[in-house]
């Protein structure tokens, strides 16, 4: 048996998310380090006004994930695996000791700016709940055109996926759904995880080429390919290009379970990934950091670690 830490993606952000982090020295140090690297007070990035910016959202998710993971793993058994959905891959790579936190902050700052500049308005993402993947593929074939681009972006669960593209393309697809399933627009203002972000991904990859990465010290599962990545170059490619690649989160969680993970802990903010994992982890435990006692989470990690030895 082993454990998995997961980090959520854009759409999970909440106003005040950094203000609500646990009051602990290791968390305060993380916030201070982030502020020093970025040259700004990161505590100001989580206001409702600031979170209108893709850059602010992504930085908040990185900082919250790393701060709480460091607190969780202080004097505790380390997990066997880490994985992150989209931007969540960055705190996962930091905790796997593949990417330095300071480099992650600079790269995520650039990533958010590139994505926002590419599509400042008229684009986004929509969750589709209650439809099988084959049905979504048929709808995409009808709704997508050069004038109304829309693509499959995330496979989250057997009957939940996310589309990305232009407002017109997403609206056309939702109209074709009629009453089959539910569509929910996400709090994401860019069309992530589709070919529309080819060019920003290439610019980010050029920045990644100047940064040193290490082989991961924990099992790093790619949220795009659902595969275990073992060296620095694989993780460099995964992080640089994940903004334009399909997310296979269903496959990622299944891969961890098949490798023996029976405990999944979701780092802040929220518990979206906890809900998605419950069907896969039928013989295990899924729990979110938010709303749980820190000592209970540490005890779960230690217990799973003893079983794994």
C-alpha cells in the first residue's frame, strides 16, 4: 500500500485562500519566500479583484499547494506519489524535488501571463457532467469549426469531462446537448488544454530550457499522460506543455491506484479532486486537507507508510 498527494487546477481558487492557510512557521516562511522571489506581497493576490487575473490564480494555487504540503510532510512519512491537475503539476514537481520552488514561482508567473495575453476575452472552459466520452466526441464534431473552435480538454471521470474553446463554440455544443447532462461554465478565462495554446506553450518551453530540473525524489505522475515520469527532461516537457495537452485525470488516479496507492490526500484549495477519486479508491481512503485535522492526515500518511514498508 502507498499514498498519493494531489494538487488541484485552475477553477479551484477561492477568494481569501492564502489568508486561510494554517498559521504555522513553515507556511509563513513559504509565503515570505514567494513574496521575495516575485518582488510583491503574495498575500494581495487572493482578493476577488486580483483573482480575475490568470497569473494571480495560478500563483495562489502554487503557493497554497506547496505551503500546505510542506506543513503536512513535516516530520511525517513521505508519500509514494504526487500528481497535479494542470497548474497543480507545478507544486507536485516542487514536492517531488524535481523543480525548485523559486523557479516554479517565476515560471508560473510567466505561464499565467502568457495564457492571459493569448486569450484576454471570449474564451474559457465548461464542465460537462452526465455524458459519456463518446457522446461528447460526437457533439464536438458538430460544434467545432474554424470560427467556433471547441475541444475536449479534460477527462475527469467516467461521466465528467471539460471542453475548452471560444464562447461561441462552447455555447453551440451546450445547445446541442439539449437536456442530456449538465453544463457548468468554469472560473477559467482561457481555453486551456487544447491546441489554441500551442504558441504560449512554446514560449514557456523556451524559458524552461534555462532552468535546472532534477530527477524526482517521489513518484511523479503526469496529469496529461497518466504515466510515471522518471527523469528531469520528461518533467520539463510535461510542465512546459501541459497547458496545451489534454488532461487525463481519470487515468492518472487509476494509475496511482493500480500502483498500490490506497490513500489520496488533496492539497488546498477545496475538495474537487477528492470527489473525483472516490469511485476509483473504493478500497482506499480519499480526503481533502481543507476541513481535516492536520494530526489525522499525518497519522494516515504514517500508517500507509508502515504498510508500504
